[in-house]
C-alpha cells in the first residue's frame, strides 16, 4: 500500500474514532453507529492492503 493510501485510512479512521468519542456524550446510539463505521473502515484498510500485496506478489 502506498503512503498516501495508508495516510488516508489512518486519518479517516482517527476522524471517525474522534467523532465517536464526541458523540458518546450527545447520543450513545449515534456513537455506536459511528463506531461500527470506524471498525469497518479499519477493516477495509486491512483488506485493501492484502489485496494490493496479493496483486503485486503475483499469487
């Protein structure tokens, strides 16, 4: 994974986690939804990294 894409996943995940922390005080249900989206975003980053690695290695 190139540095720009890794930075995108790191920054977007941190923004979602920060938003989740802020929303805990306002709306726990909304915070849970944003938390799920944050976990899915992190997982999508790992999947993307694995796909790129598999494509470049030729397997």
